[in-house]
């Protein structure tokens, strides 16, 4: 079912958007669910799609039809997979450094424990590790993102690595 919103429909404001939402939701959600296979992920991505649509609607964006929304859904799905890939690379980098510097045995880093350890870190520490090992940024670039000096950022990274090691080893010992 092709639903395109004309200027007259757009003038209807919330009613017009609600009409688009009601017509497009099953299509967009079905598209996402079929491709990712995870209902929770599909729901989250669907929410992002309709948030983008609402912003475009408010700005009087072009032809907001189901095809446009499915295109946005495709981009959101690609972004989701890219985030997952970056997360895997981060964990591999953190585990590589953790094994060399902190873990005495040769056992590889366990993903679930690593994610749990990362989640226990304070926000700035977690962000610093992600930017450093996930995105590969240099310390001065991380300092700009954290709005801190380079010296302070080095300190945050050191505390983050220590905290990650401590939380990871506590989870391993449990």
C-alpha cells in the first residue's frame, strides 16, 4: 500500500502524521524484523525511523511515504550493524590489551563478562575506552570529546583500564 503525503495532508499536522504512522508501521516494522530477526532491535530501530520521520514532517520534508520510511529503516539497520561491528572490534582490542597487561592466564576474554565490566564503568571512563579502542582515536582527540586536558584524559584512560580489569577479573572469579 503506497501512502504518500501531499501538502494538504501535511497541513493536517498530527492527524496527517498519524495516518502515515498507522499505514506505515506494519510495513516498516516487518521490514526490520525480517532482516534483523530480533523483535527488541526491530522495535528500537522502528522508533528511530519514526523519530526521523517526525522531524522531517515538522520541517515540511519531501514525500514522506512508506518507501521513504523503508529507506530510512534500511539506513538505521545498517547503522545498527555498524555499531555492533565497532563493539566487537572494541572488545577485541580491549581483550588484546587486557590479556597482555592484566590477565595472567592465556584464556581469551569472554564477551559477556567484558560487556558487563565495561557497563560498570562510569560514563566518561567507558566513553574514553570506546573512543580509544573502538574508534581508534588518539588521546588528544579523546580529550576534545571529553572536554578535558590531554593529561586529564590520560588519567581517565588509566582509571578506565584499571576499572575494566578489576570488574572483569571480579566477574571471572565469581
